[in-house]
């Protein structure tokens, strides 16, 4: 049976609310509070489920917040593989300023994991038989070495598992240098940091992506360009699409929804180009949902049809 798994080393209990206006010193009376399980891989698993697929979420969980995350995921129908931790799972929160429409996101640091804890996470996620797809997504908490994702990539080389990488900083850089990644999804800043130079032109962006693929770092790159859209580079493929004009309600979860949409389409044996468009559609669908909500199926399918009309496959 084909499977998708996600790994979230720094999960969180995400809290979102709104206030009439963000001002200093005064008590800010919040409106309705929304609590959801979060963290890169967890969000990807949730979005995949909302798009009609299934994924198993691997993550360390500890304390009362970890238990809440477990219960929320189970109640939502998400398959989980929590790994016990002695530390309290972190919380993060976002606040919408109703007067300006601006959103403020506060991301708290994760708990420090001991060596035995992060080694167990690695052992569990690379155990055989592995999943068909493994999404390693999000930041690493304190205590976890920067080459953690790189070591996972190394252990999975030669296996049938296709690895999707969505992280940043040194964990991203070291994982790419280790090679063996199937799909990397950096944003422009992350790619510039990796390459050590500004990539202002389309030609420069495509060149760096092609060089990474030629080096064996990965088989394909989906480069997020924010308001400028996204770029897909793979052998024989250079596809650039513009962002769909829409009123952004919340940017939380758009990147994770992109990964979820693309992963699910690949899992369903659609082409890379089809998966790329579906990922972009899912990301757009997430932008029009409030707080920390992710994409939904109806909006994603509608945006996908728009993209197919604007960017016919094979062109």
C-alpha cells in the first residue's frame, strides 16, 4: 500500500485571534480564539487530509500541549505517530489587527530535545518498510544538530522513499549538500542564502536550480517567489507561473499547503507539472482562509482549473 509520511521536529499548538487594533501598553481584548495543531509537517499532513488524501504525521510530543496536539489530530482524522518527549510542546500564536488588516505572527522557540529523543525520531522515520513519500518540513528545535535532515537523506539513499524537503537555514543547506532529495521547496531568500548571491533575474534563478539538480542535490525544485508566483525546474522542465490575484486573509500555512498539494498530486501519479500547478492552487486556497486555517478542497480545485487555463500543460 502506497503511503505518505511527514516529519515535524518542532511541532506546536497554534493559537490565533484578533483585536480591534494593536497598540502598546494597553490590554488588548482578543476576539474568538482558534487553536490548531501546527508545525511544518503536521500542517502538510492536515492539508493533505483536507484535499482528500492521507498522511501519517511523525512528531515529538510532550506535556499538556503535546497531548492537546495528539487529540486534535486524532479527532480530525489524521493518522499520527507521536514520539514521547519529556518536554512541553511549544505554542505559537498569531493576531489579526482588524483596523489595518495586518497579521502579527509570534513563533516561540521549541523545547530542547536530548540526543536520545531526536535519535529515536530519526530511527522511527527511516525504519523499513519506509513510506513512498516522506516530507521533512519545518525548523529544528534546540538540541537537534543542523545535519539532522542531511543524515535522514543519507540513510534513505538507495531506498524507494522519495524525500521532499521544506526547511531553511543550515538544515536546508546541509540537506541539499548531502544530496538524495527528490523535491526541494525553497523560497527565494533561502535559495540566495544557499548560493551565496542575489538572484534578481529569472535566468539566474533558473541557472542555480539547474546546477543543483545537475549536482545530484535533488531531482526537482519548486521555488516559491511570493507575489511573483513560483518556478518549477527539473530535467527538461522550466515552468514559471504567476500568483493568482486574490485578497489575502492570512499567509499562515500557504507554504505547507503548497507542499501538501504537490505531494498529493505526485502520490496520485500526476506529472511534476500537474503537481506544481496543484500545489500553487492549494497555496492560494490557504491565503483566503483566516488565522491558521489551511487550504480546502473546493477552493483548491477551483484555483487549479484557473491555472490549467492560464498555463496549459506542456508549454
